[in-house]
């Protein structure tokens, strides 16, 4: 998403109002009703709550761990924290740990001396030094091997490190923000993340909400993307009524990144009226879980009863795994629990609670 600068960087919560109210006041509304906060867009309750958390942690130098699915904007959250911190005029360096071979990650982070390994024909400073005085964003930190995580933990705890092959102790004043699309507790259990590093990173954990939980944001974001495309291309295309109704009622299976790409594809195909989702684009958007089975519902079955049959049938098919069933149904885990609570004991056949 494009960035919209605010009137001035906000460090903490100004006197006379909460962080949420300040976010609302500072948020630009290029599309009616769509708030922006730093590089983030969204007006749903979960996003307003996120804005307040960002405002609070930005006022400190605490490390933060952003947890969220792919496409939820974890890097945008990190950038917004940086822009609203006292380090806003210094470097923001983003590193995708999963894209760097494990044998090179240490040299990339801390630098290396000439001749320290094959191919090191000259010395080079690493990301920690590039980000000195600013913010270092480590995306997909759980993809780093436990051996390399030890070096990262030491750098975080002491603010010092050695370049690969070097003997000089380097000091660097860096604020680290990390992100992962995995549950940190599960990553620790599966030996993908050191427990001591998790606690060091998650001084202030933040959750990037998936689009399916952002009530009302789908329509606003889609219109925001379409408006930007119209301005870019000098056109005046509009969404069809059917498209907007679909956005309001359909549980979108992807996140903001997928929505933005889908709008772009539909824009390219449209003459004047933009149809979203376009039938020919559905296979290009992230799909819900395919269960490979079917069930029948009689025509004329009351909608509430049909929904109940589908939910309970899906849960039973998933062996009682509520998380998998929620994903298959395209709803949040909380929504599934709310539905099941209204059905009482009728879900007894699916009582495996392993997903909770």
C-alpha cells in the first residue's frame, strides 16, 4: 500500500487524548471513511486497536515481535513504528531472513572482514551497522537456524558484535523489530525458534490481523486501490454494485496483498465497470482449504439451519480440529467458536480440541 505522510511524526501519545483518538485525528481519508496511520490503512476496530498499540510502543526503544499471516502488512507495521519513533529521521533497514542462505546470514547481519571466507574479496559492513541509530526489521526471523539465533541474541543483549573474521568489538545503537508468520510458541516447540530469543524479541508482541477479521475494511481498501489506479492511469473506472456486495458478504480467503492484486487484475480487464472478484481471477487468489467431500442440504432449508449443518459437518470432517475447520469455512476461529456455542451439545461428535 502506498504511504501517506502524517502531519508530524508522533512519538508516544500527546497530552489530551488516547493513542486511538490521535490516530483517528491524524489519519488521512482519501477514500471516505478510510483511516490511515503511517503506512497503514484501515478503519476496523482491530486496526484502530493496532494503531494505539503502535503509538505506545513507538514511544519506546523496546524490541517488538509482529505475528501475522503472509500478506497482512507486517513490514508496514514495522515501518509505521519507526516513522512514529524518535529514530524516524534515521535508517529503516528491512531484511528477509528467509531469503538469505543460513551460512551467509551472520555475515549479512554483522558484516565480514576481507578473506574471512571464500568469496570475501573485500570487507563489508552488515545490516546492524547500516541501521545504526535507526531500526532494523528482521522478517521471518524463525527461518534463521538456532546456531545463528545465538549470535543475534547476544547482539540484542549487549549491543555489540564481531564482524565475521574480525577481532574488533563493534557497537551499534539499533532498535530491532522482528516478524514471523508462525506461532512463536509452536516455533519454539518445533525447535524453529530459541525460547530465550523469543522472549527477547517479544518484549512487545503485536498481531497483524488478517483481512477476514477487519470488518468493513475490504470495501474501503478495494476502493482505495481502485482510486489509486484511476489516478495513475487517468481513468474513471468504478466497481459494480455486485462487486461491492460480494466484498461485503464474502469471507475473503486472502489478505491485503491478495486483495490489492485482485483489484489490479480486475481493473486491467474492465472497460468501465470493475467486476470483483472476476470468475477468471478466482484461481489466482489464495483459496480456502479444499476438503474433497460433499454434503447435501434440501432446497428451502432455513438459512440458519443450513449454516448449522455446514459448520457441524465441516468440523466433523476435520476430526474436530477447529482451526482447520475455521480455515475451510473461511471464518475466524473466534467466529467458529461463537457459532458452536449457540449449538450447545450438538457438536459432541467433534470434541477433539487439539486446535485450541
